[in-house]
């Protein structure tokens, strides 16, 4: 059971896009989450917010069509919709801290079965800090972690995070290329599974205790 990393990221982005609903204000974190904007159904009107000061962000810009003045928070060139607008950091974080963001989608180095998140420090590497992630996971109404299930074959979903936390008990949903897991007051529930893997394979790559849903479904991508 090996899923190509590029294919895996596409699976995750497509599945996350199906969680979004018409009229929502959604923040996409840097890296993999930015791909989600490419897969929004045409009948859904979602407004994307970028913490560097933009609402109405569109998809990633195609090579050769970039506007060098328009980037997302990760420095990638993006399109902006006709109704989009730009503003300063104070306004951007006013939206985030004021509870106006319906959903934030972000990556993780580690996440655990209690909904704890660690995504800002890489052991042995110099990092500038946790950035806006701490504000986003605290201020958003729903937190979706979108990440590859493992790192070099090692689990990223734990009983308890090992790295310093970004936030405690704030994650609602974990979406990987292998499945969809919901954080509940009973534990981490496996709701959906990739059609090409088995429950036992997912368990072998997950350090956390998984509760298998009685209504386990194939991932909707």
C-alpha cells in the first residue's frame, strides 16, 4: 500500500473541498491546504481568506500567469476573484481572532486523538515561530487538519503529541490520503477510508487508538 505523494495530496485536497459549504469564510494554511481552492465545486460559493491580508483569494496561479504582487501567506502566487479585497494585518487578524472564520484548513507535523495540534517546530531546525496558526485554530469555528498520513513511513497521528503544541483540543477533523477521522469526546473515530487500503493498514500506520465507525464509508473524492 503505497500512494504517490503528489496523488495523495490531490486526494486530500479534493476531500477537504467537500467539507466546505456555501457562504463560508475559509482560511487555507500554507502548503498542502492551498490546493483545496482548486477543487471547490462550481455550485458552491466559498470566500477564502489569506492571513497576509486578503479575502476573495482564488486558485493557485498557473505558470506564466502570475501577478507578482498577489501571493498567499506562504508566498505562492494566487489569483484573486473580482470581488476580492486587500487589507492590513490588523484587519486580517481581526477577522481571525474575532471568530469570523468558519473553517481553517492547515497542515500538521503531529496531531493526536484528543485534538491537540503540533505544527510549528521541526526538531533540529531553526524556525521563526508558530505564525498565525495559534490564532487560527483558536478563532476558527471548525479546524480541519489536512496532511499526509505518515512522514517517511512513520506515524503522524498519535495518542499524545510529542512536539510542542500549537493548540490544545482544537482539531475537529483529520483528513489524510488514507482516511477521514473525527475527533470526538469518545476518541478518534475513523469515518471514511480510501478504497485502496484496509482498516488494518490504516491502524498499522496510526499510533493513536482508532474507533472504527459502525457506518464506515469509502472516501468521497
